[in-house]
C-alpha cells in the first residue's frame, strides 16, 4: 500500500526555487498529501489525485518516448493513474509506461523524480473536470522496441529538436531540460 508520508518526502525533496511552475505544483501536491483522505485514488476529484508519468530516454539518451493519447488527442509522455496494488509511485510510473508502450526499461538505473506538474483534465468517461497532480519520473529504455496499446494511438521516439513538431507541453520540456542538467 502506498504511504502518503513517503510520497510527501519524495515530493518535498524536489526543490528548484528558480522554477516557479515546479514550486507551485510541488506545493499543491504537498497540500493534497497533507489534507485529503485519498490522494492516490482516481475517484477523488476534489481537489484531484496523484498520477505518475515516465520520461523515458532511449538507450543512447538521445530521444524521448512519446505517446499520442487517444482521449486527449495530443502527444504526451506515457503515464496515468496510481493503482491500489502499486507498491510505490515509481512502480506506478513504470507500470503505466510498460502498459502504454511495451518498452523494456533498464532495471539497473534508479528512476529519478524530475518534475511535478498539476494540470486540469477535461470531463469525460463519466468523470468531472479535475486536477492531475502528476509526478514525472525519468527512466532509460533497454531498446527502442515499442508496441502501441489500446490507450495510445501512436508511439514515437522524439529528439529534442522535434519538440515543436509534436507540440509538447511546457512541463515536458522543463522536465527534459531538468533531466539533461542532471545527467
């Protein structure tokens, strides 16, 4: 079972005071963890719930793995909801990445929390508008082999100079830049 206190400590440790967007999102996630009964439950719509995303680099660390999200109709990083069986938030991100892309992730490289982004999700599938308090973890793939799933329309390896072509959100670009500076 996921431990809100462990999640709180993980989130609190990511601190870049030069990035106002990160600070704002981090503070919102900390408040969610401190003041809501079910921060990991996809059924908690007010004020939202934690989700986990994977920023996956190819084996050469040159390209980033993207999915074309079916419901949102845009290119994003793979990720999604935390499940009750997920032992940790890192494992939730890993599971989501593998489910959505079929990619093999390097088990020897410890995933790194590289960004936090709180963003709105439009109503759909019987759910009201709500917030995803998203934690982005960096992974490295063992190969570039992928497989499209029912949750994605397409999958692509994307170099940093092609981010505009895929209209990637600002938070993805920030996370990649933060990861690049950590490598």
